[in-house]
């Protein structure tokens, strides 16, 4: 909340005014051009990302994001971690990656998701054989990975899979995003309810006239989308994307160009066999956890990991108290939670099939916090065009109110009642344009009576 500084009434009239254009707001998350901190990952995971990147001449950020998305999907709801009193989190991540055509999205996904897709193919083949042998077999279709699906199809898959878990993974998410946008449904409105609930494990009864009713108990959805920049811009600019809280649930990133042409780089040496074997074993261990999700263990944090987590929460609260960060408050509010989810994915990568024998350690909690902070900077960069447009519109409304009132200050109550600018709008303006606007408490000259709160245009 913006700090209110009392000023005497006679000094308020001396405040200068200006119609100069505002400067662009900055964010406190660091340089968005900084490379992803791969060292935050467990060493075997870092080695794998670097090996796949070097072998195919691909961006390390692209390979790392794909690796996180695939392992999250393989885990499903197979392991949880304590996150507070009577609360727990799984390692399900929503990752959306912006990368231009020709940067190798499909190459990275095909190699990194190979083991996961093979496992599902084997499950489906076995299911088909059983159905052919026994037409009365009522075992539901065992698929849990989709590249493109309606909410109804996802709801059905979530309902029948272990731990009510499924995944939506695709290296070309243009069509999947069109479905989320409601491009093929009446009304063309975004269909986000299932995605919001299945990230947060909120029970959901999903009813549709033609497809039936699905009761989802603590659904757990993982999501990995790779999209071209134009579609990413459409996604970020949609009002529902920000207002619903969907943006806050997503770890978003922009893949950097590897060269002036931006094309996929030259192939390098074959990835070491032991590194590839480690990844296959880790995915298999995660799938084993997923298959036993109905009796999933809950991992405790070590005392040091708990202190690191609490430190991340304190940084998060300090950042929010320092002043409103336009269009990013909800994203910042998820910083600690995203750090914990990433830490649990790291925990599985570090310990594999013995994951339930260990507390979640300080190294993985710290790594989760570091990577979550990097994703915050990426979100700030990707959302900044939207933020700037929103801020400019809000600023123009405030300046119009000052012009109409022929004054450099207006009471907060009058702005809300007559101009539709509420307290949140005013705090956002003060945080974004501190040299142009401020909130003040106007003291009565006599010192008697209740002071009034005013919004002022102060820049000269």
C-alpha cells in the first residue's frame, strides 16, 4: 500500500502540475536478458539439459523448460510436499514458452518427452489388447497426456487417472490456445475454470449437457505449451488471462535467439550415454510415483529448507508492501508457491526412485526460489506491453478527472463515486508514476474534524 504523508492544507495549493508523458515503469526482478540459472537445478538435471542443448544446437532455456514440463507431467499427483499447516503441494507446473519458428521446439520436445510418450503408448496398446480380448472390459482409456483437448476431454481423463492427474503437453500450442480462447465454442469466451481449479487442486464438478458430469477430487493438471511470439502476445493480452489469475499460475519465458538469423544451431556431439540413461531412469521413477498416486507420500521439508521457504515468503511480502506492481501483483503473490513446486520437481530429479526416503533439502528449496525469481523477470518482460497499455489508459482517466475538476487534487471518495477510479487504481498509479501522482492525507487547518484523503497531480 502506498504510504500516506500528512501535509498542511495551505501547502497543497503549491503543488505543480504537468501534462508530460510518463516514463515507462520498471520492475524489481532483474535483467530479463539474463540466461536461465541452470545451476539452480540438481547437477544431473543440469547436465542433461546442457547435453541435449549442445547435441542439437538448441537454446538451454528451451531444453530446461521442456525438461521441467515433462518431469512435472510424469510425476502427476504421485508425490506431495507439506506447504503449511494442513496444506500440501504437488509438482504440477504450468509452463508457457514463447519461441519463434525454426528454433527447435519440436526437436527438443521429441527427445525430452520420448520416454514419457513411449510409456503412454505402451499403456494404450496394452489396453487395446485387453479390450479386443474382452469386449466387456470396463477399464477406462488410460491416456493421461494430451497435445490438444477440450475441457470436457481433460475432465474425463482427470476423473479416471490415478490421483486425478493428467497433462497437456505440446510443442505447438496454437490450436490448444485457440480452444482455451473459446474460438470453437458459442460466445467465444475463455474457458479457464478447469485450468484454474486443476492447478490449485480445488474440487470441481464439471457438467456438460452432451458429455456428462465429472466429479474431480483434488484434480492435478500439468501444462507445457510452446508457442510462437504472436500467439504468446495474444494470450498475454487477453483480459481474462490476467483477471482470472491464470497468468499468476504460469511460468512463462521467452526463448532467446541463438544467432542473428535465429535459426536452430548446428548439431554437436552425441549426449553421453550415462546422462541419457539418468533421464530415462528419472522419468520411469516419476511414472512409478504417478501410478501409485492414490497412496502418494507427503514429503517434509528439512528445517533449513523451511527457513529458506520462509525467507522467500518474506521477500514476496516485502515486494508487495513496497508498492503495487501493475498487472503483476498476482504473479508476485505466487512466487513462494511456484518455488515450492519447482523444488519438489528438483527433489524427484535428485533422488529418483528413492525420493520418498528423503526430506526436501535446502539445496532444492533454494534452487526453486532462484528459478522462480528468474521466471518472475520473464513474466514482467512478457506482460510489460499489456501493463503499459493498461497504465496509459488509467493515467488518461486520472488526468481527465483533474481536467474536468480544474484542480490538481481530488478526494479519493469523489474519484471513486464520480470517475470510477477506486483505491486500487489510485495506488497503482502512484506506484507506476511516483513523480506524477501521490496520495496524501489533508489535515484540517483547525486540526479538528476527520482528515480527508486526496489524490494529487504533482509533477512539474
